């Protein structure tokens, strides 16, 4: 399992600092997208490389669509440049980003060695419509890695809008500098091509 590791497709680290807030008992609806994601990840981890990469992508794709607000994540990563793109370019970029996101999770969570996930039953308020759900992945040796999920309420549904490794390394922040540089230098085509290339690389044994 290699999420946010040195061998991951993410090559830069950016730190964010969340406002200090107390933890409070969570509404089950806030935890729901994270629990659904964990269930999906465990499914593909247990399938492992006995199943093809494409099969695991097909298995996890609906879970990612349900648990994440990919549109919000893409806009936050791409910045104001996204709004200036033509509708067809925006659509192509959404598809490329979705494919890349799913592939990165399938690539990172590709084996099962009796790891277990723990979800903290309370959450931390960030803003009125955002909360942090804290989880840990624990190995059989007792080693753990923290993954916190920033979830946002939209249309009455909570969905993930960022993932924080060890409470501070933001996936959106890691993507931001790369995405915005590519858009600035080569427009939508450069970013789409980059995402497609990374997706292909992740899928290659």
C-alpha cells in the first residue's frame, strides 16, 4: 500500500494548517462517505493483483464517484484557470482527472495483509460546511498511518474534498502547483495529457 508514499505518483509535499477546533460526536451522515470509501478500498485490496487493474478500477469507480466531490477537488486544484477553459476542455479535463484519481487509489491500495482501518467516531469542525474525519490504517505489526478526510456538505450530502496524510499533507495542495503550472504553460491540453500519462503509468505493472 503506497498512498502518499515516496513511490506514489505525487512528487511534492505541501503542508496545510487547519484552524484549531474541538472534536465533537459525528453525525453518521458525515462519516458515511469515508466509511463507503474504506469498504471500497478493502474490496480492491482483498482482490489484489489476482484481478486485473481494469477490473479493480471498475470496482472502485462508483465508490469514488459517490464518496468524493471530484468537481470541487479539480476546481480547487486547477484554480481560476479552470473557469477560463472552453466547455469541451472542462469536460475532457473532468474525465482525465476522474480516471487519474481512481487509478491512483487502485495503484496505492493494491494488496491486503490483514490491515485494518479505524474511523474516529467524532469529527473536527473546519468551517460551517466542512468537517474533518480522522482515520488510521493499522498493520498487523501495529504500525499506523493517519489519513484525515475533509468532507463538505453540498446539497444535503457530505462528500470528500481533500485528503490529509498524517493530518497535514494535503492531496489538493500537492496537486495544485503542478496543475496550475501546466494550465499556465500549455492550457488544458497540457494538463489533460499529463493526467492521461500518469493514469497509464499507474496502470502499468
